[in-house]
């Protein structure tokens, strides 16, 4: 029996899939039945995807998730169980949409319990706003959901991590400058502060003559000849002392 004939007899989805399961694995009608069932149920998948609209995800992305779940539901349906196809496919598609929000749509790693509470908090906030004519307080939402206030506050804070703005986007009301333009550069002098803090105890452990020569060379900017005249050593001796001291300090600095 061809697909055209099956359409003219208005066979149900369950009948189509039962017919598919009766056919050999390599029968060409199996693929045609699969395509027909998917096509006829795509509107249902789209309706399920629209239930999750307005939660920060593009409807096109949600529709794609729902369509892929529908395809898997068609492939996984077993007509021998005699379960209505929608009874099998709807929970399957809804589960895929919920997993998409739980696992793929968050920009930061958030505990699963917080992820699951976030949409409930958002829904409760909308419902209470309509009922009360004002923005509900977190305590109102906690009472409405029968959960702890601390959990509601955590979920509300985590909800901001659902979508992190790109630094290359312009904030609302701006003159066109990107967010990254408002971030200051790292002050290069911070590295010098760290180095000085590390060097201080090392310098304290140097012999007095080595420390004096190093100070004259680095801070007083004296030449090796001037240092030699000041401490009563040859310029060559001063050069060796400086090199030995600097090598020792470099070896002690954290990498």
C-alpha cells in the first residue's frame, strides 16, 4: 500500500505507524510513512514549543528542539504497546524542551534545582502581577510557590545568568558604544606592586654590602665605576657581585 492510498483512507497516526512496523526494515514505504507522520505532527510540536516562548530563547530555536524531539519520538514509537502516539510524543517533546532550558540555554553553570525553580519564579511573578496589579515582592512569590524565600532570591539572582550579554553589544539607551568600551584596562603598575612585595623579604636576606650595591645601581642609577669608587672595590668585582645578586633574586621570584 502506498502513502497516497493511505492518505485517501484517512488512516490515523497509530495506524500509519502500525503499518510501518509491519513492513520489512528495508521497505521503501517505511521512510515515506515516517516522513508523513513527522509532517502531520509538526504543528503539534510547534504548539508545544510556543508554551516556552518569552523565557529568553528564540522561538525558532525552541521549534527546532521540538521538531528534533518529534523525529526521535516517531522513530522510537512502538505500535505494539498500543499507546496513542500523542500520549507518547507530547511528554517526549516537553522533556526535550525542558532539558534544553536546563542544560543548553544557560550561559553559566547553575545547580539543577535553581534552574528548575527559575522558570517557576518567573511564571509566578507574572501571575501575581496580574492578580495584584503590582510587581510582587520575593516574599509574595515564595508564599505563592510554597518555597523558602532564600531559594526564591537565589533563583532570581541566577536568572540573570541565563543570558550573558556580549561585550560587543551596545547597552540600551547608549550612543552606540559597545559594553567593552566601558571596561577599564588593567593597570600595568599592579605587576610592579606584586614584584616589590615579593622582593622585599628577599632583599632583607641579602648581605649588607650586596644590598647596598644593588640599591646604588637600581635606585640611585649609579654606574659600576661610581659604585666601585664608593665601596672601595674594583669595577670588575662590583660587576660580579651585581650579577650574582640579581641571578639569586631571579631564581627566588615565583614563576
